[in-house]
C-alpha cells in the first residue's frame, strides 16, 4: 500500500510540475502587459479564491495548533509570497527555458535542506535518481546557454532564490500536511502569502495606473495562470507532499522545464531538439529509479 501511495504522489508531483512549466510560458506571455508584482498577486489571488470556494466546507483550521499556525503562516510567506514574486520578477530578465532549467535544481536544494535538518535521510537511490533527472534536464536545455549575458544571469539568480523558497516549503510542510491534511495547510498558508502579495502589488507594482489594462489575450493568460497553472497545480503539489517524501516529489520537477520547452515550441516558436527527447527519457528513468527500494541498491 505504501508503494501505491508513493506512486500516486509521484503522479501528482509530475502533473503539478507540468502545469508549473506551462505557467512559465504564460507568465512570459502576460508580462509585457503588466508588472511582475501585479501579475503575481492576480495569479495567486485567483487560485486562492477558487480553492476556498471549492473546499470551504472541508476546512477545519481550528484543529491546527496555535504554535503550528505561526510556522505554517511563515511557510505561507515563503511559498505563496516570496516564491511567486521572485519567480515572476526573475522572468522579466531571463527566458522561460532558462528559468525551467533553474527549476531543475529544486531536488538538490530540497535534499540538502531535508538532510541538514534530518527530515529525510540521503540514500544511494535518491542521489542516483536526482543525478539522472538533473542530467536529463541539462541535456534537454543545454542549447539555451548560447547567449549568456548579465541580464540573463541576474534573472537566473532571482529565479534560483525562488526555487530555494519552494524547496524550503517542500521540506518543512510535509509533516504539517500529514498532520492536518493538505487542504488545511495549503489554504491556511495561502492567507498570509496572498496578503503579502497584495501589499507587494500595491507598494511595488502599479495595479491602479496601467497594470490591470489587459487586452482579451492578456486576461486569458491571467486566468490560465490562476486556474490550471495555479489552483490545480497547488492542489496536486499538496497531494504529492501528502503521499510522497519531499525529495521524491521534488524529483518530478524535472518535468517543469521540459513542459516549458514543449509548450514554448507551440506558443513561442521554440525548436524541439534531440537533446529534449533524450532529456525526457532520462527524467522518466529517474522517476522509475526513485521508486526502487533502497535495500536492493
């Protein structure tokens, strides 16, 4: 039964990663019409409203201990405020493909954080699977290093900071999700995160002086970011952390850059190369490796 739970967690994590990779492309499409802070708030506000409307009757915040509420709120600031702000702001300097490549380092950061705080032990199979996944992503996106300049590097660094925030949430939230349920934890964390996003949009963005003047295509990008690439993505990620370990879930982030490149080829005329196909194969192998029992390694 445990193996079935892990497999289901990996499926949810892979779906979440795919939607997240799609979000990079739609973010790049929407950014010319707004500022990153307003766009970030709109995306996460829409997903918060949807999740609260759907699951309001199932929520029970009263069972969350007061001490745990403070920690979950802090995690909410890290994942639902710092992460989207850094991601969206970074995408104003770098490309979706490069940002996706940076996301491939998330399993490494999660493993480092989890092992340092003794949340999850390091095993040979985890190290090998992560190596294969990272190798696959680097092979798939290696051709995106042709034009390296300071602007791209600045964007990569900002996105990397966001990835570290996401890894912190992945490492520390799983225990609370197991204790209180993924919906209670995620939606309670959303309250502090979205509130901070609103403050950031009002103080650093320009929502009342041009940033909300989207055309029809722009609003469609916003709603795609808020619903499939927002609410559904976050729900799947919460289920992944509920059923699998942080490293197992984070490993599937390899689908994040690969999806960004596939969708980018359709919407941004990016070329699909042999490197991409090889990368896909390696990532799928890595997902299989992570399910191999440690005792057989």
